[in-house]
C-alpha cells in the first residue's frame, strides 16, 4: 500500500468518527427534547408552575398625621390582603368544601365568592378580602389552599375616630386621601412603592427574595395644630348639647390667639372613619361645617357695627341712641327689640343685643364703614388653609343699598361667613386689633407669625370692655351663661333665623344659636366660637343654647393649657389680677350675636 493510499484511508476513518460523534449528540438532544415535551411533560410543568420568578410591589408606608403634642391622629398599620388565582383554584374542586368553611370564618359568603371566581375564570389575580389583621388572614392561609395567598399591605387607622374625623378626614382602601387633611396633603403623606424580585411557589408563598429592584420610600409625617385633649373636650360638649336640644347640627372652633393655630375644630353630626359599613348612609356627617358651611352670623356682627361706629367719629363710648319705642319701621319692614330699651349707650346696645339700636347706628353712618370693617377682619375672603371645601363666605356689595339692607347688615343678615371665619374675626380683638391668619398645621416659630393692624388699640379696648359686659353676671346682658368663675370672658350671643333653601325664605320657627368670645380678657389665650343649628324646645337663643357650651369648652381648654385665673372673685363682680383699670392695655376680642335673643 502506497503512502498516499494509507493517508486517504486514515482520513476517511477520521471523518467517520466525527460523523458518529455528531450523530450521537443529535440523538441525545432529540431524546432529551422528547423526554421534556412528551414523557415527563406533566411533572416538569408542575415543577415549573411551582416555582415562579415574579416582581412584587413593596407597599409604601403612608405618613402619620399627628397632633401638636405628637399624639397620633392617623396611622398606617401592617395588614394582609387575601388573594386567589381564579384560573388555578378552579382546577382543584376537591378543596372547595374546606375552602368554603375557611371563608365563613372570616365572614365571606362562599357562594358569592364562587360566582365572582367563575365570572373571572380567565384572570390570575383577584382579592378575597383586603387589609385584614394577620390573625384573621391566617384562618385561611393555614390550610395552604392551592391558588390562595396573601399580599402585604397597610391599613389606615384613626385613633380618635369620630372626634377628629372632620379635621383629619379619611383615606380610601388604597390609602389615597379622600376627605379633610388626608386629601389636602395627600402628596405629602403618600409614599412611593418599591419593587422586589421573588421566587414563589404555586400557592403564591414566597420561597426566597432574589433582589430588591427599588426600595419603597415612606410618606412624610404631618403635624397638625390640633390639641387632642381640647379636641375631645370640644367634641364631647358639642355632641351633648346637640343631642340634648334635638338640634340638627352644630360646630365649635378653638383658636390659639398668639399664633392663629386651630386647637380644636368639631362638627355634628359625625361618623366613625374606622367603620365604613354604613358610610353611604351618613353623608350628612361627612361635612366639616365649621370650615365648609357658610351661615348668616346674626347679631354677632353687632361687634363690628359698633367698631365701625366708633371709627366713623359719629359715635363715642358715651353716645346715647334712642331705641324707643322698642321698634323701628324701615321701608316695608318693622324691626323690633324684645322690650323697649329706651336711651342706650353702645355698651348697652351690645349687652342687650338691641336690633333697633344697631339699625339706628347703621342708618346714621351708611353701609360703607361697616363693609370696610367686615373686609378688614377677613369676611368674604379665603382663609387660605387649603382645606377641601373651605368656604370663603359671601360679602355682597349692592350697587344701590336700601335702608332695610343697611339695617339688617348691622345685625348680621344679607351676608354669610363660616364659623372658622367668625373665630378669626374675633381673634383680631383678642390680639389688640392685629389680624392674623389661621393655621391647621403646628407653627414652630410663634414669634414670627405674620400680622397686620386693622383696628386701633383704643377702639379694640373700648369694644372689649363692652363685650365683657355681655357676659358679666348681674349685668343684664344676654351672655351671662358664658361666664367662667376663674377667668374674665368677653363675648357676644347670637340667634339667627334659619334660611330654608327649599322654601326660598326664612323659617321663623328654626334658628341658629351662636356664641363667640375669648378669655382671659387680661391676656387672651384662646378664641372660641360655638354654633347650634335648629335647637328644639322653648330655649333657642344664643345666650341660652350656645353660651353654656362656650363656657364648658373655654374653661376646660384654659385648664388644659394651664392658663392662670385672672379673677379674684366676688359674688357679682370680678376683679382682674392684672391691669384692673387699664382697659386700654388689654388685648381684646369681640363676641358674636344673632338676630334675635
């Protein structure tokens, strides 16, 4: 055999060997494919289904809402939401009876859920019950049903319940703000959800966490100006009076004089945000009437009427206004006092809440001086709190004013204000004539709260002295039930006719009772406004219905704030512990009063 033939034979053998190796590899691959796709298909499919890599959402913690002392008003607590895969759970009918029993233990109707599953048979995700305590979720999870698992979430809880709900508001099941501060500051409170890659079994249980794709960022905490103790005190006092008087509604507001912070703001009726089963039937209770509802303030406006009279130069503290014979005819209307107060000073007109006296003052100076004062103290303007539904009230300015419109303006008809606006206006007097904004958020730097003088100190001091006579025992004023034995009070009653929107006129059988004032007069710390809507029974005046609630709330708030008494008392007179005769040195606030007493 030649060398060439030997080489050729060797090359053929090598090609044959390579061919056989390649054929063996192809046969092995073909067998593996056959094994995966046909022989062991079900086993492998089960194992693949049993371990799935998924991207899960990491729930973000919504920021807490706290009161000024750090007490929680709204918090988010960790909970679990039960979830099922409709497509998968339908493949295991043998587990349904046990599953139905477990559902009953968490108050879920199995038949209703079965219908939902069948309607969503093509889906892979459906909630069974959302945001429940882990102990309750475990009633189902401990059975390890196929196609059932739990998702980690948060649920909003409100520790003060109905007491603070009109301020705090509420968030929905997805923790998105729907009412109140929860809605107003939703962007601030809302967190940013994260994401993680996990390995799960067929029941949705996490076998292992593979990696964090994005870290969840919690929302920011929010500190309100509210004092939980004063809020509870105001709520309790208001609810008791509304219930006792069979009234339709009511509000109460307490302000910090120095800073304008809202220490308490309550409204009736109310509702419990932690129990929303019948929330759709409690729509009337959703409204924060203290800030979102406007009403005619009635005789409370006489404080501003007297202020305008003193500023006009037409009247002074010694001026005498003849209110005889106890009524006055203006245009086609007759305005009456309960009795003939005869010749009266401005102080007596405020103390007795004389409609005739206020009307004569208004007609003497015209509407412009009154409108000017009303604008300066904030009426007809937004409060700027950012609270959803905040009312700016309504302060009209007719092209032509009739005498009757001028007269009724003087005792609080023909325009509207919210109870919070009314409190802010009286805070001007408590601050010695300085107008300050109100705040729902805690103010850290009380020394730098902006303010602007809108009324002179002398006039504020004079009006404050008149308002103190409204409350002083034995003085014959309409507000003696607002008297507090330990602290000097300046304030004003009010009783306004209720305007029936459906009838398009005033209901002379239903009233809104009001009282507004501040204490202690020697060094004002708080302003309180109370309104009771449509009280039933023989007593309906502001001095009879709202004044006692004012006294209850104000006295309690002063105790909570540790404000020292400024009265060394005597049965019928109170002497100031400081500045007994220095009326001009006292900061002041004016009181509110309604149309009839």
